[in-house]
């Protein structure tokens, strides 16, 4: 059983839907064939990825891919991921960080949502900094390197 979050339109004007399980541990998200192709291609390697590496990974944790079919509508594909932020703590701000500040500001309409807004990279860079210990920074950089190698090996990124 899932609770619907507010659906958001993608940049291609197709409707995209995000949901949360009642315990907030799982996020089903609608997707299209173009997004599914690389995921399906890397699944065998993803499944063989060593468990400790995957536990420390900064990559999404995929649990399922499925398609809903209805005789009167086009099929809709979904991926299910675990929610990295499912915790007892309240989330006060949300950021959709892609690692680039090019055209990465939240719109005025999005910012008007207040604490429910999803801000972007440039919003973070203009107002925040992240302070971590040297050991945490080294650990994050090592893991980012392992994740990047995994993505390169699976032709997801160069």
C-alpha cells in the first residue's frame, strides 16, 4: 500500500509520479523506456555488486521494476527504490542535487511551497556549506570513486 505524494511533471511534459510507502522506506517512481534501458542493462552487474560496497554506496538502491497495464491506457513503468532519508528525523529542507549549477535554481513557484519545496544545486551553493571531518571527506570521496567506476563499467557515465 502506498500513499501518493504530489505528482510532478518532468521537463518533457510527460507526467511523472512519486509515491511513498506508509513507513517512508520505499519510493516507487514512474519512469519511461529511455530511463529504464540503462538500468536494465546494468542490473546483472548491480546485483553482483559486493554487498558492503552497495551498503556504503551513494547510488540509489533499486528494489524492483514493474509495469502497470490497463486495457484503456498506455502501460506505465515504475522503479522502486529505498528511501535514504527514511528516519525518525524530520526533514526541514529538501535539495535535488545533480552536481552542476548550470540552470539549477528552484523556480519561484517551487520556493513558494516553503518547507515542502525541493531546492536545487545553485540554491544550496548560494546558502549552504557542508562541514565534515577529514576522515569523513576521505571516506565520501573513496566511495564516490567506487560508485563512479561502477557507473563507467556499466556505461552509465564516462
